[in-house]
């Protein structure tokens, strides 16, 4: 699968996430968007086949998600910055505000540790 195929497959989900995160007139809840994008990546990386892709497709999905994040949040935002946000005080406050379950929060923090340690 190429980047174009990953984009075709995932664009509807990303459009839905942007819609859910919209608070009106082109304004998006940036915090919620970051939580959703980190969740999408975590789920795909954990079990690619359940996400309809193979492990070989993960780099394409990673690139696509980074493009979408940068497009909405601006440069230098990317998946890594979403996970850095999640483990920050602001991110923790956002997880509480968004009523993220304990299991989901642990899942996000697990991936944050992996990604942030790997790139440190």
C-alpha cells in the first residue's frame, strides 16, 4: 500500500475527527484533536491488521497523520508533539476535560513513553 492508498482509506476517519473536534466557524479544539490523533496512531501501531493495514503500511500512515496534524496545528506539530502534549500538565487536564477513561489514558501514556524515549 502506498501513501495515496493510506490517505484514501484514512481520510474519512480524519475528517470525522476534525468534525467532532470542531467548535464552530473553522475553529478546532486542538487538545481533543491531538488526543484523537495519538489514539489513531496507537491503535494502528498496536494492531495494524485490525486497522485494515499491514505493519509495512505503518510508515505511510505515520507520514499521513503527520501531514494532517501539521496541516491543522501548524509546523512543527506531528505525532510526537501530540504525545508530548498528552504527558504535559495541559494534556493531563485535557484528558480529564475530555473524560478519557483510565484505560485509554494509560494506553496513551504507554505510547507516549515509547515514542518520546525512542526519539530522545
